C-alpha cells in the first residue's frame, strides 16, 4: 500500500506542471523537435540553436508595431536577472522585416538593458513555428524540444510562471 501511495505521489508531482494556469501559456502534450533553427544577430552573424543545447531557451517573436510586444518586453528583459535561471537563453527575434535602427529604437524606448537583438530577415521562422500572431514565445528544453509556447503577451515576472520555468532550468 505504501508503494502505491509513493508511486501516485511521484507521478502526480512529475505531471503537476500541466495543471499550471497562466494566461496564454500552452503546454505541449507531445514534444516537438525542430531542425536547422537559425537567425541573425545584429552583426548579421548566423545563430544556430543547436549551439545552445543544454540550455533552457526562450524564442520570443516580436515586431516594433506590436503593442502587446512593447508591453511584455520589459518583463522579458528582467527575466535574465533571475539567479535561479542561470541556464536560460533568451532570443527576442524581430520578424517584422524592420531594420536594425528601428528595432534598436524600440529597445531604447521600452528600456531594455539585458536582451540582445536578433532578426529573421527572410521571415522563415514564423512559418517553421506556425506562428499565428505576435508576440509568441517558444519554450525549448535542454534537449532541444519545444515543450510549451506563449501565444500573446504575459508578464514574465509572474511568480507562478517563474517558479514553473525554474523547474526546467
């Protein structure tokens, strides 16, 4: 009988993250693996996500004309300051076909201190990730699998969200 209780406790603990209720967060039932995910940094250097395996990755897709993107970006920027998320890599990827100066002005206007700019100039990632709107954030685990996504804006400083994310770090 004790074994059954312990087993049930362990199973419920391992799946407890699925019951988390955070606005706009969708947890995948089936993990998704993507190949050849590349985008550009501000020096037009190609960034390949395969180089970041072993890290928790947030791909945040945004554009300067997106009001909800502007609203959430400061809390995303602050997420990098969390000492319990030391394996976290955040890539805010502009998919609005906007130039560096316009994107940099956007970052300055919203007070971004910690994040770097990234671009998807041919806008291939929107199609690859089947994006339906902006902002959208894709969460990728340490093995390179998408395990969740956020459709729309959220407060990345929400305690429930941060505590849940720390479990993946």
